[in-house]
C-alpha cells in the first residue's frame, strides 16, 4: 500500500476492494457505487463512473458486466512493451477456472432428461 500512498498520493478511501476470485463481487460493488454517486451528485448535474479493466481477467469480467448493465464507459490504455529485470518464476500456480454465461440460452435446445 505504501507504493500507492507515497509517490501518487492515492487516498485509501478511493480504492475498491473486491474478491479477486468472484467477478460478481466487483459487479455488485460497482453497481452499488454507481447508485450512491447518483444521489450524492444529483444536485450538481451528476457525475460519471468510468471503469478500467485493469487487474485480473476475473475482475475485468465483473467490470464488464457492470458496464454493460449500466452503459458505463470503459477506458483502457495498453502498454507498448515491458522490460523484465528478473527471470520468470519456475513454479506456476494452479489456476482457478471461472465460467460465466453472460446472455442467451446456455443450450440451443432443452437437454434430454438424465437417465435414472
């Protein structure tokens, strides 16, 4: 946290905390923040919540779902290149796969009943 506070002077109240393994947590948090901002800034002409899909792919899914539901703008900047000073670690962590069905029918037709 010191990296954010010292060089960039980021107030810790400006950080959104969400479960990195659950995109629905960030989705619900963004919707709640959007609702709170509307009432606070209503008398001054309103405000706009702009999302950025930075971080993990799971968090980007949560931000995308909120952006689609509320028609929120998404701003994204991509790095041109990276320079690594250290070698990549040899051990790779086991990943947790997450599947989210965003829209439409999961199957094109009803599935047959399972045999009993």
